C-alpha cells in the first residue's frame, strides 16, 4: 500500500507540473514570430523513469526523459511525455530551453532573409527595363534600315544600366531621408549602413551613363535621340528626386510610361539606325507602336511594386495608385492593362503598324500574361504573396520584349 501511495503522489505531482507549464505555453508561442512554435528539449540523463507500475516494490530515485511542447495560433497547447529527473534541476531547464529556441529560430530566419535581402537590393531582374527598350528599338531600326551596330548597342546597354543604377540607388537614398524605407530591410542604405555611399554611387552612375549616351549620339550624328534620352532622364528625376518627387502624387506610372516607352525606345531606334549616310531617320509608326507596347509592360512593373507596401506609403504620405484605389480595384486595373496590351498588339498588327510576325510571337506570351492576372486576383490581399507580382511582370516585360524583337527581326529576314 505504501508503494501504491508513492506512485499516486508522483502522478499528482506530474499533473501539477503540467499546470505549471501552461504560462510557459504563452511565453514560448510569442517568443518568435510565426504561426506557432514547436519545442523539443532534452536535457535529462537517460536513466530510469517513472514506470506505469512499480514492480518489485521499489521506486526509482531519479527520473530522466524529455519535454515535448507544442503551440499554435489559437494558443492551444499540448504537453506530452513529461519526465522529470529531479525537482532541483527543473527550474534551470526551462529558461535555457526558451532562450535556445528563440535564438535558433530567429537566427535561422535572419540567415534566410539575409541572402534574400542582398538579391532584392541588387534588383537584377529590374535591369530588364534597360535591356528591353534598347533591344526592341534596335530591332525596329534593323527592320527599317537593315543595319545594326554591335559597338553602339553594347555602349548603349552599359550606359542604360548605369542610368537604372542611378534610379535605384537615388530612390533608396531619398526614401531613406523621409523615413519611407525605415522598415525596408532590402534598402541599399539600410544594408550598407550609410547614406553618403549610395548617394555618391548614384550620381556617379548618372554622370557616366549620360556621358556614354552623349558619345553614341555624337557618333551617330543624331541630336534628336539625345534630346529624347534627356527627356527620359528628366522623367526619372522628377519622379523621385526632390523637390519634385511626383511619385508621391501618384504620377509615377505616367512618367514611367513616357520615359521607357516613347522617349527611350524611340531614341534607341534613332541611334542604332542612323549612319553617316542616314542622318535624318524618320520616326515611323512601327517605331512608335513598338515603343507604346514597351511602355505598357514597363509601367506594369512599377504599378505592381506598390501592392505590398501600401501601409508604408500611407505612413509617409505617398499617394501611390494603390493607396488611392486599394488592392481590389488595383487588381482590376492590372487585368485591364494586360487586356489592353494584347488588344493593342492585335490591333496594331491588323493595321500593319507592326509586322504580322510580331503578333504571332507576341501571342506566345499570353500564358505569362494570364499568370500575372491570376496571381494578382488571387493574392492582392496577401502582402507576402503579392510581393512576387512585380517579378511576374518583369518576366512578362522581358518575354514580350523578346517576342517583339524576334518578330521584327524575322520580318526583315522574310522581306529579303
């Protein structure tokens, strides 16, 4: 009877320990961000433990075992298999367990996000906005004149990349100044820990890029192209730089369309099609049509980049289109823009402003256009998932530009 009483007392003590661990459930479940926390801590000697029955009339003097602890969003908790070695060690185990879990989970999240932050800060996919207008403009020039200068193309590409670098870096600097990027971990200023470094690099890139564009314009003997490129750069400046910062008035999308569409694409067409014999190259309807389509796909990237940062924009008074209309209406705008893009493609092909080959190759990009629409419609309220919308738009921009280029080049080959 004595042994039975001892076992019963141990069982009562076990239940008391479970009740004591209830507050720990709430503590651990909030120790790290996420939907819940799972804990498995083993810090006991793997010796004998409390048996279900006490055979032989003896109780163990020490207990070993493990603690399994789970919690989810509803603060439901479950404690399984608690086995205690001795009361004196128990009070030292729980604090260590909590600290280890918090440190390891948060450190793992930090490690994963750090690699992603560097990639986001570089913004390599965004540099397609430098490649596509240049390549499409060069393809139109090849269609019209049969000429293509690799030397000029590479020089213009390097200069365009430098201009885009200026746009990205200066945007991070000025957003940092007003606190818009305070919580934006992928900001270059936050990653570097300095404002002056990105600021100097930004305007050095602008100076070098504009020098390259000027050299190519002089080589081609085409002043009109340099004026168009100056207009494109001006659009970029008043879009984000003080004292203008028109992006805060919701005018970023029209400026983006003009800069990368009619201004940049038409200028590259003039630069890559002009020679000493062909000084005055006319702006044909094919060049203007192609520039309009490039402008639409480029503007979609900027528009979709606002979805995941509405709260941040509102906090600093930035009235982006998403702040004004909300994600529901913005998802309808994205769908309308995609439909407009392909409607324009078919209409311009039907009017013969664009070769039929452009329509055929452009139609092959319909699946990625559908992907953009479905992703935005399904996830516009999910801040985590909608972040990818702008990268899907980058894919559409790059693939549509490649399709246009292939169609223009193939049309020239067929004409021969």
